[in-house]
C-alpha cells in the first residue's frame, strides 16, 4: 500500500476505533431490550404465571451475579478488549436460544447463560470505558452508557415492530443475532491491543467493603429498578393497562429513550455539581415517575411515568461504575457483584409480590428503591 493510501486510511481507522467502544455498549442494550420486549410473548407461549416468570428472571440474575469473579479474571487475564469479544460471542449465541426453550426449566437454564454472558460483557466494556475515561482526563462514562440506551431504545422499538407485525421471538432474535455478529468483530479488531500486566498473586474476587459498600448499595437499588422495569413494564402494560403486544414494549422504550437523553448531559452536570448531587436528584425524579406510572390512569401517562424514571436513573450506573473502576478491575467486579445482586433479587421479588398483591404494589416498590438511592447517594463519599 502506498504512503498516500496509508495517510488517507488513517483518519477512517481513527473514526472506527473511536466508534468501537460505543458500539459495544449499543450491542448490550440491543440484546437486553430485545429480551425485555418479548418477555410477554415468551411468557404466554409457555403459559407462565407471575411467580414462574419470576423464577426465570431469577435465573438471569443468578447468572449475572455468579459471573463476576469470572469477569474479573477475564479482564485481568486477557484485558477488556478480548474479554468483551469472548463474552459478546456468548451473548449472540444465547439470544436465539431464549425463544427456542421448550419449557420453563430450559428457559431458566438459558436465562442463567444470558445473565452470565451479560455480566462478563458488562464488566469488560466498563473496564474499557474506565481506561478511556482516565486517558481523556474528564468524565465520559455517562456518554458511553448513553450508547447503551441507544441500543436499548433501538432494541425495544424493533421488538415492538416485530411483535406488532406478528414475527415470532425466534425469528426476531435470530435476525438480531446475525445483525450484531459482524459489527462485534469489527469493533474488536478496531480497539487497541490490551496492555495486561500479569501478577501471580493478583486477586480476582473481592467482596465490596468500606466505602465500596455505599457504591454497592446504590448500584443494588439501581439494578433492582432497571431490571424490574425492563422485565415487568411490558407485562404491566399488557395485563393492567390492556395494551396490545405491539404497544406494551413502548413503556420500556420510553424509559430507555429518556435515559439516553439524560445521559447525554449527565457528564456535564457531574463536572459542575458533583456525582452525589446528580444521582440524588435523579433518583428523586425517578421515584416521582414510578408513582405516576403505577397510578395506571391511562396508557400515555403510564409510558410518561416510566420515561421520567429512565431520566432519573440515568446517572446511577455510569457514576457508580466510574467511581469503582478507578480502583481496578477487581474493585469494579466487587461493586458490580453487589450491584447486580439487585438484578438477581429484584425482578423475581416483583413477580412474587405481583402474584400476591398485584402488579401496582409490586412496581411501587421501585419508587421506594429510588428514594433509597437518593439517600445513599447524598452520603457516599466515594461517589465522585
């Protein structure tokens, strides 16, 4: 290749490298929202009651929490780039299997695999993002998480379209998996090689302790909220509000859309007001949104309530993970383990509460979680 060709190719490669990390966040959002959008259809196909669906969601949360020591080992051993490649491939393979599960038992098993893959992928891409934030010398994590929201909005809207025109979850998930495979490979190739320092005595598993506990509590409540809204908002729309299968995913789409909009400005608010104030204010807004949604006045107001909740919760994970990531992959995985225990506990608890007390009461618990986030954030000295 001539010198002129190399010079002309350099800007294109630089743009591709700059887009690689955002795409990884988009990919996770698409997979997450694709599953969330078709939960009502998969539930109906297997004739699951709320408690049984709660057990399926428990499997996903268990897989995520159990995967974090593995995630820390993968990032520590291979670096974030290769860890994201390996776990991303796993996610793409698992997605169509969710729709192929012939029984509740198999669906739980596949949900465990989905949780494990998403947990490893999440830690890997946040490790990449934390390193890039250090190199930039300014807050950039919220913007990266905004790309997750881009993927979530896209996945939810695409899921709504697929459901609206009668496409089965199997075909839907297969299309999504095929569409994501090549971009994942391109993003992996575009990222710079990992610089990994192998330390024989390095610890890859740790329980959050000291100031990390406060970050873990905030992340725990945030995971309860995000996971429960993703998994149950569509069910709430269909069962309580009487929404069509094509309309039900719009509750999560609204949640993800305003989360995206908020994340575009959260970094600037953090630089100006500090992470603690931003998270505390946002959680208060989220509580208001949840209480509006569960009032179940009508479908548009319910969607608006979930959308306000998305804006309020927007800063939780970017700032918690950014704060923990400054202390290394093991600290990040420790806080992620604490945080995603909320993803393990929250959605099934919502299912069990819905079985006994109704979906409105169950989802109202998320508003209480938002208030707990606001209180914890105002006192978390490591949330910076």
